[in-house]
């Protein structure tokens, strides 16, 4: 009971810290960073390249390959090795994070830092920055960052399963966040929101489907 309560308190503290970090970024950092990125960096090639780490082609394709490779053994109730069980958990967390990011985008309806598609209202072009809950459409889909969510989810699983390499697992999320802000594709708050959402998805997968589940 004590251990369970400790886990619940840690989860609650983590959620509150994440919400506070996002709120502080939205209120005090997002617009300033977007303006600075637009005026000083001019969407450099290195930033755009970093964002590709969180692209659909890299993350969701990687998850699909894991399912295709490990699926037949798992469906046949063959015992999977520890690395394969970890890979399946990471792939599942990735897909869950993608779905949750799309749902959350619709719920929050945040405008973008710059105008990209459909003449969407943005901070740089229109000095518009806000949330429009349930607005829907690509014009209001900045929060949370799907790229950050996709890249964070699998590495959040690895963070838990392979703690000795945690410094390494933090690198991809950091690089994608730097790229997103450097290219002015997303606000900092969007990236923080995407990362926290992905960690929650990874925790859900590890909680509801522990290693014994993957071995069948």
C-alpha cells in the first residue's frame, strides 16, 4: 500500500510539474522565442534536419517494422526475448502517443508560431497566439507537438527499461525540440506538452502491459 501511494504521489507530482512547465512557457517564453527564431535564425537547414528525427517516416515506420518483425512470434505465443519485449512496448507507446497527440490538438486548438497551411493565423504573421478549444482543423493544431510526442514515446520506454543509458535516451527529444524551435515550427510549450504526453503514454503502456504480457 505504501509503495502504491508513493507511486501515485510521484505521478501526481510529475503531472503538476509538467502542467506548470507548459503554463510558464506559454505565458512567458513562447512568443519571445518564436520572434527570436524568426528574426535571428531564419529557419536554418540544421534545424529543419533535426525535426526530421520526429517525422512520421522515422517514428511510425520504425514502430510498424517492430510489429511486423515481432508480431508473428507473439501471436504464435512464442516467448520473445527481453530486447524484443522492450521494442514492442516502445512501438506501442509510439502509436499511442501519435493518437493521443491528434486528439489533444483538437481539444486545445492552439494557433501556430508561423503561417504554414491554409493561411493559418499565427504569432509571426498576425500576432495571434491563443487556444481555441475544439476548434479543429490544421490551422489550430500547434499544441502539443506531434513530432516531439512521437520521438519521446519510445525513448521514454527505454528510459525505464534501460536506465543505465538515460543520458542517451534524452538526446533525441532534446534535438527535436531544438529543431522545432530553431525552425519556428512549434512553440516551446508545444514541445513540452508533446514530451509530457508521450511520457504519460509510455507509462500507461508499461503499467497496463508489463513485460510478462509481451512474453504471453
